[in-house]
């Protein structure tokens, strides 16, 4: 039976119907507020995010998307930031990735969000998490400046063999923090980055600078070992490339004073071969003799070759 109000009294069936109409109207009003236009959805989501109500911001955005609303870049950014605040990293990454694929011009803004998360994590002692976000940020913008954390960025990029970007961050750190306790390690890493890139001469120069600037560093033996190996390789490459003169000049210092006896032995042997090829037999014998006198049991092959060469040279001298 229906009820209508007549003369102050409800007719049968009217109250339930009116309640239903009110509920539908309220629901329609709420949903309308969620999706009544571009500005309103974005503004509501931003308002919730700014108030620290991250779940509410995500609810507004997801509801908008489920109803077929436009996946606006601004909403994707707020969604990603909200997920980050809630610690839901996978969803945040997906939101940022979708935003970037929608419009690449948002890359710098995404990078800034990730940079802030990285630095905050590092300052809080969550270095592993911070490193993860550092790399993500650099993927969106390789020109970011992380301040004192440029050192960490450079080390991570070096580990990933991204030498160009590693060099950029390590050089920036050295320029801004030349006298910090970590500067020696950064210079070593910078040399390794140039070495990995194949720029041997620059790496050699950096290792020489390291020895002058940090003579008492605990890393000095490592740098010396790297430097001597690089110079030996550079000398061998020069000789193979048809420039024995320059190769000889580069290897002479190693032959006289290399800290690694194996490097010293090899340098003397190559110099002896260069002199022999040029007909400078006395010098060749002197270098071969040095190899023999070093008497390194672990490299007897070069010692035996040197002895054979000395004998051969002596036999070919005039009067023999």
C-alpha cells in the first residue's frame, strides 16, 4: 500500500519510497563530486594528498579510472606519490611508468619525487632503499644533483658499468667535496670509470694525481697496482700500434722502479725487445739481464727467453 501525506498524515507506502529517493540522491551527489570534471577530480585528489590522506587520494583516482575517466598525467603523479607515502613501491613505479609513457615531459618531475625519496631514505639510514630510488631517479633524469650523495650515485652507476653517468657524478662530488674523508675513494672510482670507458690516459693521469694528493691513503697500494698495470698495457698497445718510441718512454719508469716485480720484469723484457729490433744490442742485453737478475721463479718463461736472447746477441757480435 502507498502512503501520501494528506492533512498532516502519511498515506500507506510513502515513507520507504521517500527514504530510497533520498539515498539515491545522496549517492549520486557523492559520485558526482568524484567525477564531475577534470578539475574537480584532480583538485580533490590533490587536496587529500596535501592533507596526508593518501589512501583517500588513491580511492578518488582509482574510482575515476574505473568509471572510464581520463587517465590524466596529474592524477597519475599524485597516485604515484601517494603509493610512495604508503610504502607501496611497486604500484608507485607503475604509476610513474604510465605517466612517463603518456607524456615524457613529466620525466623531470618524476625524477624530483624519486630524488626526494632517495635522499630521505639515505638520511634515515635506509641506504639500500635510498640507492634503489637514486637509480630510479637517474633513469628519468641523469642530470640530477644529489649533493653529498653524488658519491653514492657515482658508485652505483660504476657498478652498473654506466661509465658516462658515473663519471659525471663522481667528478661533481670531487669538485664540491675535495677534502672530505671519502674523496680518495671517489678519485679511485673515477679512475676506474675512465678505465672502464677505455680512456686509459685519463685514468693514468687520475691515478698519478691520487698518489700526489693522498700519499698516505690506505688505498695507495691499490692505486699503485692499477697504475702500473695500466701503464704496462698502454705501452704494449703503443708498441703493437707501431709506436715503439713512445712505448719505450712510457715503460722505462716501470722497468726501473715498479713496485710489482712481475710488472717490472715484463717492462724490462719489452724494452729489451724494442732495443733489439732497433739494433741497439748493448741496451737490449742490459734489459734482458735485468729480467734474469730479478729471478722471479713464478715467471721463468721470460727469464729463459732473456737468457736465450742474450746468447744470440753475443753470438752475432762482430768477431764471433
